C-alpha cells in the first residue's frame, strides 16, 4: 500500500515538473519582452516598420517621423460616398423584403378576406369549456309520476 502511494506521489511530482519545464521553455522561446519587429514596408516614400508588442497586439512605426499608430497605414478609410453606397447595398434588400411581405398581406386580405376573420362566435359555452364541466348526474324520477307501471316486485312489497 505504501509503495502505491509513493509511486503515485512521484508520478504527480513528475507531471508537475514536466508542466513547469514546458511553461518555462515556451516563455524562453517567445523571446525577450518588449516590441518585436515583424516586417518593414515603404508607403509614399516613408519607411514603416510593423511591430508586435508583448501582449501580441500589432502597431506600425514611421521611422522618418518617429510616430506610431495602431491602424495599418496601407488601408485607407472609406469616403462618405463609399460608406453611403455600402449602407445602401446592405439595406435595400431588407426594405424590398418588408415591402414584398406587406404587399402579399394586402393582396391576401383583398382576395381572401376570410383568412383574417376570427373564429365564429358561439353562444354559450365552447366545446372545450363544456369538456371541463363535471358530468351531470341524472336525478331519479318520481315513480308516482311515471307513465309506466311499477314492476311486480314493487307491488308485492307495498
């Protein structure tokens, strides 16, 4: 029993040591802390360097002016006309879909008005309401008023 516990504890220690060694090796392989240059490029006569900071976020540094920015300088923002066109390209199909649905509803209302009418109103209780009521128990009829003659056994007992 003692050997099993000892071997189990040694196995756990070995796993912890392997995990720590793996984490240390990964940290060492990542390199030194700080900004790491990734690539360089030229844009309109200016030399730009792409860096990655210690958190993994990319930023761009202009070596001529010494300024840095998060946005890629090669990407130009959209003009007002381009933004309007992009909005319309995505917005118009939704407007057409809603207009088509409204037109279809109007057409159905004109050609088949019974579709939009509610169910017929029933006087009194509805069937499902009647089903919830307790069953009626028939009251015994008074034998004196009965049109049929009493059975022979009832005559003998009187």
